[in-house]
């Protein structure tokens, strides 16, 4: 799981034997956006808890 997350954020090189097609590229793009939105939401929640 962590290897996949690092790959989404370009912190690890992709496996050259991994299949590549347009559907997989779109799936990875959507997953990347979802993870970024989740991290932003967690940061906002933490900031709101600290400032109350």
C-alpha cells in the first residue's frame, strides 16, 4: 500500500513491467486527487481543533 502511495506522488519510480493504458493513468490521477483532498481535509480538521 505505501509503495503505491509513494508512486502516486512521484516519490518512487514506477515499475517498468507495470501495464500502462489510458484507464490506469486516469485511475491513478483520480486516486492522487483523492489522497490530496483527504490530506487537506485532515490538516484543516487539525487546525480547527488546535485553534478552538
